[in-house]
């Protein structure tokens, strides 16, 4: 008799190191053990992108919340951040590609994630609570939200919400056709214009509400059924990261092997358009705030406004995410470097994300101390880009090595990272 218990398939782990379930599409380049090769390359690249994003923050955040010293800093902050801003959507798309629709019971699905996601998350949340800020206050705030000093942990809350939806949507995802899914993706893409419509309708006026640890939340201009008594407008349930979940499903079910010519014809215009929207939007808002004079600074709501076109639920970021996926799907390299270096880093990607600020922040400080700041720095106009990329590369290598070593600890390593 067959056992009623399903065996775990070999193959790629999702972004948190959990083994993937489900059939691998024909035409998908895999290794003998079932790993989807391009997903490993994507995860490592997306991890590095996170380091670049956070290396730019000291150049536009500071003082009372928002501060840019020079026009050059405004340019470089926008350039590097927009270049890699699709990193978080890439994680969600990759996880969806491997896991959605789920192929085993809801109980088993949540059991695996509870062990692999929550245990490391709780551990590193406590580490940040004690290392940065006031431990007692931080621990109290954890009952309501993440600590502001460890702001990157918002991602875990978001992905847990996406995972909660997966079992509910999986029966539909199994049966959905290309035309139907395309319609829903089209609606979702329209919702990525909403942040820009809000900004236009409100004439750029912003109001910020402060949550635990001073975390800012921009009050939203009400659209299509939204009001002070109702936050759930017409497109609420179609917006946000649910779209990236559907994108992963679309790429898995309906996007086969494309030629390099077709890949570039689609991805290059998508990326250029997305980058232009994000990059131009940030610079425009900074220059409006500066009114011709730098430095420009203010309360945190000013930085929130600058970042309007950077948000993960905006059209620019969505277009860049689509472009990146198309490019990464063409990667087939599985040689010695892939097996000996890239795979271990990919497997430790969750831990790298959780711990990275503990290493990146002091390294950013070291580079600032060595090179100075802005155009008055050691390298003049090039000081800021060298600091951003130097800190990102150095911290990424150090964090990746640390995470891989920790993960190799017998029995307990996988529960830490």
C-alpha cells in the first residue's frame, strides 16, 4: 500500500529555504535534483539588491527624517535605488513560481513555514530589539509591529500574509486559464497607478500618522469608495503584493522558453519605462522640495513623499520586476561556481536578509568615515556612488559568508538562518 503521507520533493527551496512542491514545467532548465537554476541566481541577485537599496538610505534620510546634502546625492540616491528597487517583488514572484498553487495539505504548508520562517524571525527580531534602541520599549512595541530601527522586518509580515492567501487561492490557481489570469493581472497593473493618482489628486499634500517607534504611515487620499470609515475601496483586494503572487503563477504556467531577441524586446522597454518613472518621480519631488537650494531637509513625511514612485505597488517597480524575471529566466549556468558558491548563498538568503542591517550599517559608517560625504568627499562627485556600491558589496560578502557558516552548523543552523 502507498503511504498516505506525501514525500517531499527535491529541488529549489523558496526564498526561505523551504523545499518547493509541485511539478516543474516542461522547458524549465533544472538540475538533476530538480532545482530551478535561474531561481537561485535571482535570489542571490535580489539579496544583493537589498544591500544596495539600504546603502542609499543614508544619502536621503537623516536629521529629522529627510535630508539630502547636495544635488549630486539626490541624483545618485535615486539612480542606485531605482536601479534595484524591484528586489522585494522578485522575492515574492520567485516564491510564487515555486510554491503556488500549493500541492500538499494546508496544515503541512503552514507547518513547514512556521518552523522555517517564524523561528529565525523571532530570534533576529529579539536581537535587533536588544542591540538597537531601548530594549524595554522595543519589546513592548513588538506586540503591535516591528521595531522602526529594524524596518526591513516589514517584509516578513508581508510575506506571511501572502502565504495565508495561498491555500485559499490554490484551487482557483490550478484551473485558471491564460486569458482569465491575464485579465486579473491587467486589473492589478491598473492598481499600480493608484499611488500616482493619489499624489496627483492631492496636489502632493501629505499627512503622516505615526505608529510604534515613530514609524510613519502616509494618510491616503480617498479613492473609489474609500472614506474615513472604510479603507477597503473597489480595487483594495486586487492591489499590492497579490499581483506579484499572480505574476509568479503566470510565468510558471504560461511563459515558456523565449529567445534572447524576444526576451530583450520585451524586457528592455519594460525596464527603461519603469526606471524612468521611479527615477524621474523621485528627482522631481526632491527638486520641488529644494526649490533650487541644497541641502534640503525636513520631517520624515518629506522623504515619504519623495519615495512615492519607488513603492513596491507602483507601476515603475512592477515593470522593472517583469523585466528582471524575463532576463533571469534565460540564465542556465550551473557550473562549479553555481554549485559551490551560489547555491549555498541562495539557501541562506532568508538569513542574509534578516541579519544584514547588523553588518551593513557599521560598514556604511566606515565608508563615510574614510571617504567623507557629498562632493566635498575624497572623490568629489564620485564619492557617493563609490560609498554606496563599496558598502553594499563589502557588506553583502561579509553577511553571505556569515550566514552560510551559521547555516552549516549541524541541527540548529537552519533554524537560525
